[in-house]
């Protein structure tokens, strides 16, 4: 009887070990730089694998052309070719009154690739309010050496107002961007050709030119670095 009980307990322990889920990784915990918050008025909070960035209702942009580089962001180094993906959710409904005198009320959040503050690529879920209606779309842009090279407007890839998956891939001096709203069917955006150093910064950012607070959430972050093969192996 004792032997039977011991065998049963051992079997239950083995079953529990097999059934127990693998520990979840926490992608926003290790390997990252300190959060960048130039104005010191934003908040970064993390719960499990979800990162929330809270931005007040004042002008927070990544716009080198108007010398406005105060948007909050979280970055890390990445070397060589890579593929990065994230899901962005939250309320994307800017106010009717904006804080940028030269543009419409605007909220964006997504992936950011930076080579210093003058050269960067942004792939974002974006929403603007030029009138009484909201326009949600994929924002795909390049600033190179401080110059406005590419800016994807609302007509490039309109989106539904719901959680959005973003994917950015580097292949040498070519950067590819894709967007999906179900994580399965992807729409590829026009490729970007740009000279970049081997090591760049990659991460997430949020911008707000709406007069009400904005708090996007980022999760399902994945970063896959491409390992260069040597000697044909």
C-alpha cells in the first residue's frame, strides 16, 4: 500500500511538471537602455510582458525637422540584421484641439529604429483628427541626416481602430515594414533603402500632439537577430 501511494505521488508530480507552463519571458526587462523621457513628464510602467507609456496632453514628438525630439522611448542596441515585432493597443482617439500649431491632433505609438537623433525610421499605429472624424493608419517614415525623406500618410495603409501588430526587419541597408491587425495576415509597406552602421538602436516610442493624455500599451515584443553564417555554414 505504501509503495502504491509513493508511486501515485511520483506519477502526479511528473504529470504536474509536464503540465506546468514554461516560464514566460519578460521582454522589456533585460538588455534595455534606461527609458528616454526628455521632458521628465512621462511614465513607463510594466506588468508582466506589457509595457505602458503614459504621455501627457502636451506636444511630445519625434520630429527633427521642427526640432521636437521629446517623445518618450525605450531602446536597446541591436547588431546586424534583425526582425522585430510588437503589438500596440490602447485608446487612439486624439482630442479635437492639438498642441502642435503646425499640424492636426495626432497620436502614434510603435517601433523606432534610431541612428542618432537625425536618422531614424518609425513604424507606428497612428490616429489623427483633422476634423470631427478620426483617421487611423500605419505611419511609416524615414528621417535621414535631419531631412524629411519619407512619410507615410493615412492613404498608404488605413487601419481599423483596434490593436495592431507591427513588424520591422533589417537586411543590410534595406529596412522592411509590415503591419497586421490579426497577427496572421500582413501588409508590407514600401521598402526603405538607407545606409546604417552595423549597430543601431531599436525599441518602442509614443508621440502625442493631442491635448488629452495618451497611454498606448506594447506587448508580444519579439526580437530575432540574424546570425551571419561563416565559411558557407
